[in-house]
C-alpha cells in the first residue's frame, strides 16, 4: 500500500487567499483525521471522520476552516480566507477498523501564509 | 480535557548511552501509542500498549504501560544516531474515536 497521500507537500500563499489541502487515506481505513502541528501548540486534532461522516470538529479553530470527505478515498481541508497564523504543517492520518486507536500519518503539507 | 505530559522536553545524549522518556496523565486510557517523527515527515507508529503493566520490546526500545493505564515510559538501550527524532505518545479513552497527543520529547543522539 502507498500509505496516506497528501498534496501538496508545500504551499505558499498570500493572506486572504483560499487554500485547499488534499488527502487520500489508506484503502480500507474507516477513520480519517486532520491534524495541525506547530512549535508552539504541538500536534492538534482539527476534525475527524468515521465512514466519511464528520464526528468531531471541535478542534477546527474558526469558521474559515472547513473539511469534507465526499468518499472513502478522498478528503479536503479548506481555509478561506487564509491568515499568516494559519502557517503550520497539516497532517492527515487514517485508521483501520477494529484497532486500538492506531493512526497512520501522511507526510504532511507545510503551509506558509505570507 | 485529558492532558498528556511528556518529559523531558529535550534530551541530548552520546551514542551508546541509555535513556528513558515519560508520558504521564491523570486520565485512564484504553490504549496508548508511541510514535517517532523525523524532520519533514509525519509521525510513524512504533507500538501500541493496551493492558496495565504491559511491557513491549522493539529491538533496543522497551515500552511499558503503567498498572493504572495512566502513564507510560519508553526506554532506549545503547542509543544510536538513527534514534534521533521527536517521540510522541498518544492516548485514547476508547478505541472508537480520537486520541490526545503529548507535546513530545525531542531526542538527539550524537555520534
């Protein structure tokens, strides 16, 4: 299996622009998580899905952030409009069914908002 | 909100030394995971512990889950430069749902 695939790997955008991050989970996994990692706050859970349904979005910082999972093999995290404080590494992770909360992470998208 | 505290935050040692890092909480977890993250990469799962008092070994790494399932430790014997990285622990209250991550221990092993 190719693992969790995220794109792009790096994104530099200007403040106010819309940013869309993409994730392809491992086939057969039924949980998908979006995390954000910064030096100051560590690894924060933004939102997670189970069987394509959003379960908990309490970690989404503001209404500027939205996430979708239209099918079992694709998810997006959108920031509109983006702000410099959104600069971070965003990770997508997936989990197979009937396991002990183990997660498999993608390589992340490094977002820089200038 | 459950909180996982990891210590030490930073650790720099010479190749061949032994070390232990800790992951502590006041919450009980159904399972706890350890991950290692290298620069520019995502965290990679090392181990899952689920039973209080459980000990698991992965080559030179020994993981222990506390009897009360509130804490865990990772011991590395004869550390090597390849062990350098950020070590993260994560706990889940149930197997269905989210995990909480600690802030990590950044380990540097000098040759």
